[in-house]
C-alpha cells in the first residue's frame, strides 16, 4: 500500500509497504499504540470482507471451495491456527470453527474437540485446515500423523474426513487432491 493511502487512514509509515506485511505487523513493531489499533481495525475489515466473499460458497464440492471459505481466516497470520468445516450429507456447510491457536511453527489438532463438534452438529463430514506461516504448504510428518489419527477417530462414528487443507498466503495443499487414497 502506498504510504499516502495509509496516511489518509491515520497510519504513519516511512515508506510504501506490502499489505500482507502491514497486516502481519505485531504491536511491538509499531511505534504508536494508536497505529497498532488502526492496523488491527484494518485487519478486521479485511477479514470481514474476505469472509463475506467466502460466505457465497454454500456447497463444498472441491478443495478449492473449502480453501475459499477458510483462507480468509488463515492467511496473513504469524502463527498457526486450526479450523474445521462441518458438512451435511449434501456437502452443505453446517458450520466453520476455529479449533486451536498455536505458535509460529506448530498447532495442535484437538482430535477430541473436532470429533465433539462433528457429533454436536450431526455433521456427516469434516474438513480440517491449518496454515503454515512459513509459506511452505507441504505437510510435515506431524501433519500426516495427526490427519490419520483424526480420520480413524471420525471413522468410528461414521463421519468422513473429507479433506485436510494446508493454507499459506498465496496457495494451498489438499490431502484429498494429493493423496486421495489416504482420505
């Protein structure tokens, strides 16, 4: 964003700054508390705008549909978060929920919490998603193990693990697309 545009919003920066970098700035990186507050408000506005566009997706028929719904919550974060989409038999979205918030390099998949949410909403399917702030969307060994553990737990209740998506700022990785036999 141009520094003139940001100045009009009451955000003073010394040079033009990439919008993603601006939204990732932490309070301790900013000089004035008022600037931090304004950037937080701008981040909230962006999330709501992206969420509004994503809410047009009513049925999840592809990994791209799921990424479109969940990416606004997972992009531009400096830490990992785990979200789920709970799906009806028709693949209609029942709910989306943040499950856990982690560190900059890891996030725990709360298997019991995910299963509980699926049972409470009577979901037929679950899509799990988390982000990699590093930009590398390839799954770690831990991601693969946790996906298998969640798949087994859901299977006991006749609930499908439809996909596990890893999101970065500009792309995503889908277990269903890459390892269709694994899900």
